[in-house]
C-alpha cells in the first residue's frame, strides 16, 4: 500500500476545521455572499434570507467566532461586515492542500 505525500507546507488543521465548519452551511454561505458587497444590517439579512432573528443569530455567531465576519452595534441594530482576511486565509489553506505536480510516493507501514 502506498500513500501520496505532497511537498506542501503543513496546514493548521484546527484553524482549517474552524473556518470550513463555519462555511459548511448554506445559510452561512448566503450571509457571506451578501456581505461581499459591504456591511449589512441584521434586519436586512433577516428579511432577505427569510429567517427568524434567533436562527440567524446562531449562524452569525458561528461566522463571527471563526473570524469570518464582525459586527458592530449602532442604536438598536447590529451591522455585520465581512473580514476579507479570513477568506484569504481559507483560500491559502486550500492552496496548501493542492496536489503539487511533483508527488512523492511513500511506502505505507500498513500491510
């Protein structure tokens, strides 16, 4: 049995899991897509996604905890914006996982 080993740098698997977990839900992907064009009020997100405040809040917290979005309070409303550095980080992780053209084959100890 053989395994393929790339020459890519080691990935921070804990951080990768955190980022991709946060992006692994259609609602959260929709939120990120909506925020690409700029900051949005939570009331707009609720309306466009047709979600109750409690359900949306849970998704916003997941994205915020992963550092993908940030929020600010203005009066009685919260406004959310995208952290483009987090998406760049996710892209870098994926780029680090790409199979390089030069692969080495390593013998496995499993028989």
